[in-house]
């Protein structure tokens, strides 16, 4: 990275939609017609297409990784601090791609899309998809963009699962993988929280078996509040909220938002309903549950990762209890057993799982130096 | 404890109901008329009433601590392993009392009781109560039983909060306190889980603002499932369930109970609805949220505990993340600062919070030896 370039914004960006010509086969045995993938790109693709980096978003993320849609746009993309000229993922050097996953609700085909066979929304007739299905759709986009190998696939949380899945599904198409705050197998505790979240949505009378016109907002907000607690840590909640009260000096002796943490959660839940779709939430959390790279190898993760020869960057955060450090370490051990080139860092942070969106300084310098030292595409990584 | 007595059952037991003559004043400023406290006793009260032990139940517990109601009764009381002749809480030596808390739904006055002013169920017109209110009601029972000082108050989880509250509310009426797997201040994370649980109940259309005839069963089951996850540990869930599937070799690609952990949670939730009342769940979790002994002393726990001079037994479990060990240690530090006599043990266990109902061997020997070495009632504990 050229330290003299002042880190800047990618500026005004726009998204593109790529519509598949052929059906997309899925792990469940069904297939999807007329799949749309929404994506954004930043920087310039090199002539040999060897400088392309794919960034994967998390559960409720989207393709809008960096920049703004207009001068007046108040919000930048979700990882704007990380992506731009002179930034850790340096767009003056790399061609960066981010696409909304299938099953999502931010432009790509998902449960609220129109089923071409019926002319109506899929809703719960949408097929149950997997992380591997999401990656299979992205591989079509890769072909469309004329890229034969990603220089690196980078993702945090669920995005890290997609990054790992790229290695297993298309080992020859990935030069390196950076998996941040993630796991190779979602734990029964993680599965439980997703189950309870879906219960909250499906129990909402406004869900109407997925055929709602208006969002099942209380159920979706409850699901989000639960997820939000798993993104924080006991320590960060103690530091930020403690047992502080919202409005008064004493308890209100009612069932209102008495504590500041309750008001905060309620705000997070309500805001979320405005930007995310309930059926998408059901489908994506199910895809997460199904993510267990070693399911087919009797829990032997090294065996499952055998086809992958590329170097890995694995990053965990000390206070992340959704995908705890020991799960990253299992991954590191399996990769070392396979003699992969592995860089691992357990960043000390009190922010819990959310640290992957907050610890920008430590994560940024780690990513930046990792990318600077990667071999050229196509190198023999064995 | 006489080691030669073979540990036995308290046998066939029955409960009693004590009805208060006077109104019970509450922290919220209101008061309750005609309060009923359901309780059970085991063993014989000594002439000087110096051998009485009060055992406090947890959130969804009841007064049925030990024994059976009839020969054909398939279930014993909830801590039967711990209470009986020759058992750790030895009924051949101690007179043991357990009472259902007010706000509960197992015989004591709670939100589903009849409001004497209207002749109808209180439901959401029931006053919001606190842990101190529950203890205030128990103190009336204590008077009724002719006991002037508990030899020891013992409780786990929410029961531990009541035990601690006894010390603060009635320091002269407690000879010793054993607080197990509990906290002196419920954390914002704990408050959050309770908030989300109540949302699940109150969002259930069958809740009907508390005026249901039939339970809001889906909401209550969801609340229980969430609580249940907080009672287990990541490790115990990995050990017991892992990513095991329920019925088939492959995913069902639907939203059914696919994983064994999902089936287990669903079973726990459904079973719970048969035995516990939704409105009680709302009121008791709110009382738990409100429990912060140091709220009135700007977070200074030692200051809050100053009036309490008795010895304490504090027990935590290494994998308990609902009331983590560090919270017990805060309590220990505050008590040591006040020069209380403190015995502390952090029992190594993978069972999470539930360990207080499962690690009977280590907890039993700890309690048994603690009770054997306690000073007589009324001793100067300073």
C-alpha cells in the first residue's frame, strides 16, 4: 500500500443487476429461474483480471459496500472505512466486487421476488437455499465479469462462511481467503438463536404464512433484538448501558422501556423492520444453520478442507461469543494440518461479534498488510 | 451430618396455604390484599426455632422442594436430591421451609389470582413486584411459623437473589446466606433476554393483553426456549447435540425441526406451557430485571451490603454465562471488603447455569459441610 496516498472515498457509485440466462441448480434439488444478482464494483479490473477481490456481506448486509449513491446520500456503504483508494482494501490497486446474496432482499432474487412460473411472489414457496447456493450464484457473476480467479475472497460473520465455502466449492478459482469473525460449523447455540428468531417472526399474526403485504413488524423486530444481543458482549453492554434507566430516577413499575438497554434494543428492532424483509430473514438464517463444512466428513474439518490449497487469513475477536475464537482456532488447526499457509489473529476487543464492523484500525492494518503480501494469482499455493 | 444415616426421602408431603390478615405493602407503592403464600416444610422445628432453613426456588420453581404428594406421584420435589434425612440439607437436623413466591402461579398470590376488589383475575392489573416484595411476603410467613431467625437462607439463580435480599431487608433475621449461581445485579444482557422473552409472549395474539382464557402458548414456549438456551452452555450443547439431525441423514430443506437441538427446544417450550402461566412469567422476569442491590448506592455493592453481618456461602459455576462467575466474585469482594465471613467456590462444570440443578455431588458436599460448620443462631457474626 502506498502510504503517501491519503485514504479516500470511492465516491459516487451505482449498482448493477445481472440476470442469469440459465436456471441455477440448488442443493435442495430444485432450481431457480431468471435469477438476478445485484452487485457493485469499485476500482479497475486489470487486463489479466488478476486484481479482483470479492467482499462478502453478512446476514443483513447488501451489495453497497462503499461510497454513496449521490452527493446528498447521507449514508455510505457498509464497509466504506475499509474500501477505497489508499484504504486497507485499496481500490487504486484492486477491483473490488460485492454482490447481494440470493435469498436476500436488497436487489438479488429472494423470497419476495416474483416467481416467473406463477407471476406472484415466491414467499414460502421459495426454495430453502444454502451458503453453497449463494456461492454458486456468485460464480455465475464471476464468469459474467470475466474473472477466472479471485485474488482474495474476504468476508465477516456469514460473509466469512461464504468466503470459506468459495474455497471448498471452487478451490481453483480462489487465490486467497480472509475469513473474519466466523465459523466453519454453526454451533447448536447459534442454531437455537436462529430457531427462536424464526419462531418470533412466524408467530406474528401479520406474518400470514409469509403472504403478508405489510411486514410482521413485531416479530421481525423481536428477532432482530435477539440477534443484536448476540452481536454485543456482556462487557460492552455493561460499559455502554449498565443498569441505567431511560427516563426517570426510579423504576416505572410497568412493562415499558424502563432500562436504557431496552430502549436501545427496541430502537434497533424498529429500525430494522424498515430495511429488511421478514421472509428473507427466515431463509438466510436457515442457510446459516445449514453451514457445517465438516458435516459430510463426520466432523473432520481438515478432511473437508483438503481440496483447498490457498493461503488463509483467519481473524477472530476475543469477546465474540456468537462465533467464539475457539471456532476460528479449530479452523486454523485444520488448515495447518493440511499444510495451508495460515495467518491467524485473535484481536482483543470488548465489542463482541460486532467488532468486525467496529475494530477498523486493527482489522484494517491486518487486512492491508495481508493483501500486500499475497502471491500473484495462479501461484502454486501448495 | 451423621455419615451413618443412609440418605433418604422426606417421604409423602403436603403443602399448606397461609393467608395474610393484613395488606402487604409493595415497593411500587401499591399493596396486595388477602395474600396467600403456599409453602411446604420438612423436618421438625426445634423448641428454640433455631434450626429453620429457608430454601428459595428459581424463576419457574415452586414450594414443592422435596418428597412426593402420594405414593403414585411420579415426580419428586425439584431439589429432592438435596433435601431429606441424611442429605446435604439434612431434615433429621433442620426444619426446612420452601414457599412459592408472590407473583408465581403455583399456589401463592399472582397475576392469575382473583382480585378481591373486582372478583376477577388481576392479570395485568397485578402490581409490578420486586424481589424485595417477595421477601417481605416470606417474612410474614416466617412470623406465622414462629421463627425469629433463619439458620440459613439458601437459593440458586433467582432464588439466590431472594437469599441476598433477605440479608439486606432483614439482616437481623438471617444467621447465614448461601447464594448459588446468582448475581447481586442483573446485567443488561440478562435484562435484554427477559425483554425479548416478554415481547414473544405479548406479541402472541392469544395473550390478549393478559386477559387470555387459554395460554398464549406459542409466545410462552418461545420465551422458555430462549431462557433454556441461557441455562445451558455452548460446550454442553456441543457435547449433547452438536449439529446432529433429528430424523434423516440429510437436511429437510424446510423450516421444520431439522436439528436435534431444535426438537429438544421445542419439547422444552411445549412442556413448559402446561405447567407455567404466561402472566406470571412477565411479572417474575420483571422482578428479576429490577434486582440490582447496588442500584441505590451508585454501583457500590459493599456499601449496599453494609447492614449484613452474617456469613455467606457463594457458589458459581465456571460455564454459567447467565450469571457468570465474575459476578459472584464481585459479590465476594464486596463482602470481604465489609469483613463478612465468606466461603466461595467456583465449581468447574460444563453444564452452564443449569449446573446448580445438576452438579449435585459437588454442590451437595459443599452445602452439607457449610451447614455443619455454621455458628448457632444469634451468634455475633461480626
